C-alpha cells in the first residue's frame, strides 16, 4: 500500500504540469521560428508592392502638369521682354518689341510662305536624320561588338561628335556644290557619331548574362543583335537618337545659314540669314523662335513619348508620368 500511495503521489505533480502546459498552449500558440518570420514579412512586403495601383491622371491634371508650367514660362519671358523694350535697354533696331515679331509672323502668313519656309527645313532635317539612323545603327553595333573596329574608329567617332557641324559646311560645299546633297552630308557627319555612340553606350550596359542566355536559345549573329542587344540597349539607344536629332537640326541650320542658292529654296536658316542681311531684327527674332519651336515640337511629338514608353516598359517611370 505504501508503494502504491507513493507512486500516486509522485505522478500527481507530473499530471498537473502536463495540464498546465496544455492550458498555456491553448491560450497562446507557439511562435514560429525566426526564419519563417523573416520570410513571411518579405512576402507581405512584396504583396504590398504588387497591390499598389497607379492611377491614371485625368485630362485636367495632365494639362495642369504639362501645359501650365511652359505657358507660365513663356508668359514670364514675354513680360520681361516687353519690360526691357519699355525700359529702352537696347535700341529698338536691336531689340524689337514682341508685337513687332508677331506682326512679322502675320506678314509671313499672309504672304503664304511661312509653311513653305518651315517645311523646307523640316523635310531636310527628317530625311537627313533617317539616313543617319540607317548608317549609325549598324555602325554602332559593329563598333560595340568588334574590339578591333572599336579600337580603330571608336576615338574618331567621339572626336566627330565633339566637332562643330558648321566646320563641315565649307568642305561639303566644295565637294558637292551648293546642292541638297551638301546639306545632307553635313547632317550625316553631325548625327551619325551621336547615334552610333549612343548605341555603343547602351550595349556596354547590357548584362553579359543576357548575351549568354541568347546564345543558349540560338540567338546569335543578326538574330542576337535584333532580339537581344537592341532591346536591352534601348534606353541608351533612344538617348543617342535624341542627341542625333539635335545634331541633325543644328547641322542643317548651320548649312542653310552659310550655303545660299536659288535651287536650295528658303529654309529657316536661309530666312534667318536673309533677315540679318536686311537688318530686320523682327525677322531675325522670328527666325530664331521658329527654329526653337520646331526643335521643341519634334522632341515632344517623337522622342519624349518614345523615351517615356521605354522607361515605363522597364519599370523606371510611373505610368501616370
């Protein structure tokens, strides 16, 4: 009996401890390991990123964001310009009033040659840029992928990019005469290096893993360039295209300013020089403003949307921008 009572007495504390542990377990579940906590937090953070909804801006918001700031800047420039005229900062023959420039614009419109002047230069600029694109793109690919070619002409391309385009005008006129071909030659010499160097810079930033993966699936040679290199290098390539257009437009204006022939017609550069020869400062200001507006318009219509699309496709820009 004594041994039985002793065994019962010894088992009672053990049963009480088990009951206490069960009660504690039902009250508070056991904490998971620290590694599981970290993973669950990471998954929650990723889910939160995926659940972010980018709201499309309304038309009013877009106008407020895109149109109001440049219009305010233009208004400020006009006010300062008019105040400078009223304050007689310069002689009226050197600083025309805004309304005088506006009147020159109206006169050109009434004469019916405003659109012709603008289109003559725009057509040359676009055709020259497309030719530079057709030459600069394969040249950039070869320079980027062939070490010998890169060592041979890479520095030359960089030097040509820094050379002012106006330096080519006398040589182009002597070689090709005062013809449209001389204009296009100057555009090519100004734009091709920028396009090629932009593509080279973009390809240099492509991760080598992309190229190895492309070779694994058979994308080599021209297929690899088209399906792997160009898409991966697109941000740098688009930047080179923007700079190439800027060089094309500047090169064309320099050529039109210097080369003069009835066969060439009157573009913006020639119009600007004609106004300079006639000491018509209102016409000179109008020519400068038209050159500036055409450059801005091409950038905003063609290159800025292309750049935004490239950035959005890579998650580098919000969809509402």
